[in-house]
C-alpha cells in the first residue's frame, strides 16, 4: 500500500475505535447511574423497567459491536486490499457506459451490504426484540419488508448515483462543488418525502 492508503487506514481504524470507546463509556455510565430515576419520572419508571432498559441496552450494545466489527472488517478488506481493483476491473470489462457502469458498481455494493447485515438484523429482530417483548413481526412480514427495502434502496441509489455521475460528465472541472449542492438537495428531499411515502410502506 502507498503512504496515503496507510494514512486512510489509520484514520479509519481510529474512527472505529472512537465509536467503540464512546459506546462503552455510555453503557458504563448507564450501569452506574441507570437505576437512578429522576423525580419527574418516579411514577412511571419503576425499578423493574429501568433494569429491563439496562439489559436491553446491554444486549443491543453487544450485537451492535459484533455487527460494526464485521462491517468494518469487510469494508477494510474491500478498500485496502486488491479486492476493489479486481471488482472494478470486472465491472469495466462488461463494457457499460460511464453512468451505467457506475450505477452497477455501486448497486452491487449496496446489495452486498444489505445481504451481509441479514444475520444481525435477524438476531436483533427475532432474538433481542422478541426477548424483551418489543417484536410483533412475523418471518413473512420481515421478508416482505426486506424486499420492499431492497427495491427502494435500489431505486433511490440508482437515481442518486446517476445524477452524480451525470454531473461529473457535464462539469469535469467543478463537479465536486455541483455534487455537493446536489447531495444537499437530495438529503432535504428525502427528509420531506420519507415520512409521507417511504415510512408508511413499513409502518401502519
């Protein structure tokens, strides 16, 4: 690897470590002070509820640590090893246009990421959530939601990547500035459309 790749890898590792440290500090604080109920909530938060909350947070933190560790390992292996070059070469060999090839490149990565998260999502939904009485989802409903989520992800990712690559083609000198504005507008658009169009597809 080049010095820049080593620098990027070091920053990536530090970011992951910082997140884990903050999560551990948060959980340790909860263990020490989680059973202290503010007077304003004394009538609603019983010791049984606070204890359940601590246990729930502990289990969520544990599975979250494993999930983040797995995702970080896969991401690092893809970026900082020859895997990304091999993948890029394979996509380039398909002979697609710049925009079509770019969409395909990122869509496959998005699908792979969703598939890699399936085991952790199943453990969280049918393990942790069911254990604490929070889950009312059936396996059939989970599959339906996964398919809907996959389709929505593919549609919006395709639109986002197509727009960004079209900007690069149209403005090779100032694409970075135009794309910044494009991503900002896209984010604002999603903030408005999600509660009215996307979220009702998953929640009644």
